């Protein structure tokens, strides 16, 4: 076989592989992600007379400045009966003094104080378990100390998703606040893309995670499944691994409303954000086989797509398509236009459903390319050394 025959065959193989990758991308975009993009938001039932009482749980470590913002927004929620459980996990700042004042002024506040000698494991799971144990209501609603609901309908909104007796888990969206700079745009796009994945899977009755910034489940469900016992040695996973373990196609619902958001303070340095992402990725190898296949295949397919793309414009000039080069480039251009248009449409409609604004989603393919490389490199880094802490 001479060099031209070899190039002709290689050219054809690359084109076939690219078309397969393109088809798989279309299957994910229109078969899965469109579930969130075209989801019809359901308004809170204002005619519903009463809701179950709720225990809102917040774990805090040296988060005094954040608690001052969060606590008033929770205590002012438009909800008939709830308590606020704050777990003070070994804080060294002014948190303890602030919580003492809260206890005097607000009887609906329940404070759990942990010392260093009590938390045997690194991470949030032990403090959260203590908060769940101290809660007096069966319905639990979780958020983080650095979060803040944007209005007084948050609790009612999340609880409205318990619309039948089978629901034990409600998965919500936890965005990051808008700031200036490229890092903030990347953080917010990554959060949007992650939400498109896990909320679309939840809408397909294949729930595999929630985010601790906005998540609800029953205490009886927590104890029935032995809490975090199966993965207590891993610092993270109190939201995704636990939900992956206990969620079924019938016991889980989602709450999606662009007007009700629980925004979190984003990381302000690249090193902090990378450390946070490494912790999040460290749990991926413990997902159920089906989830691992769906997410792993998606990442691998996106990686192949971008690797093969430049070769489509390098090889054809001297190979099998030389006699029909114009039609070849028209075909490739058509595939790229359809992929770009589909991606942007799904991202824009999903962002609208989730209340995300000013993300410049016309640049979605560039964000997507960045995170394919970024996720791959962080995954390889985690194979070498595991991230620590929470």
C-alpha cells in the first residue's frame, strides 16, 4: 500500500469517526439535555393550605460573615412552620458569639456545636449527620453557609415538589453569583452545564446527584439508607454519592424556577476553584455503572470530537475527497453549524429555565472545549493524588 492509498483510507476513517462522534453528541443534546431546556416550570400552588414543617440545615465552619447574610433571609421565609439548624463545626471566628445571640432572639433556631475532637472524619458528612440527628422535623432542606436565597419563597418552592406521597427527595439548582472576570464566567458556565446534566438525568428518572447548596430529602430516608456509611471515608459526596445511592425513578422530583434561586459566593482565585473541582470530581468513580457509562461516554465523545475536528481540514486536500472537495467542505460545515446551533439553543433555553443571565452562551463551544480539556486533566491529576478537606 503506497502513501496515497494509506492517506485515503485514513481520511475516510477519520471522517467516519467524526460523524459517529457528531451523532452521539446530537443524541445527548436532543435526547437528554432537551428535557431541561424544554421543561415547563410549574408555579407554586398558592391555593395549597398547609405544607409539612421543615428543618433547614446549614453547616458552618468559620463562616461568620456569610451567616450574617444567610440567616436573616431564611428566618424571613414565607413558610408556616420551620426551624433553622446551624451546625457550628469547630469555628474559630465570631460564629459562636453570633449564634448565642441568635438563640436568645429566635426560638426557631437550633444550634449544634462540634469541637475538633468530635469530628473524626475530614469533610462535611459528620457535621451534616449531627445536624440531621438534631432536626425535629422529618422534611430536611439543606444549603451552605455561603449561600443566600434571593426571595422569601425558597422553602415553599422546594416543598411544593413533594406533590405526592412517594416523593422522598427534591433536587434543586444552586447557581453562583455573578462577578466580573473570566474565572466567574467559567464557574457559572460549569455550574450551568453540570445542572443540565444532573437535572436532565433526574427528569429522565435516572437521578444520580444533587447539590448541597439546594437539596431536600426526608430524615427517614437518610436513616433508612444508613446515611453516609457506605462512603464515610471520602471527604466529599454528601450530596452526589448519597443521592445516587438512595434515588429511584419514583421517589425523586426536581424543583426548577428561574425566579427562586439560592446563590452561592463563587471562588475568587483559580487555585481555590481548581481545588473545589478536584473534590467534586473525586467521587465520580463511585457512581453507579449506568451513570458512569453515560457521563464517561459523554466526556470521551466530546474529547474525540475536538481531537478529530482539525484533521478534517488537513487531510482532504490530497486524499480521497480531492475530486469533490467543495462538497466535502459543505458537508463538514453543515455538521458544524447544526452542532453549534443545537448546543447554543439547548444552553440558552436551559439557562432561561434556571434564571441564568449574561453568560454569553454564543461562545458555548469554546466553553465546552475548555472544560473537556480541564476535566480530563483534573481527572488524571486525581488519579495521582486525592484532594483533601471540605
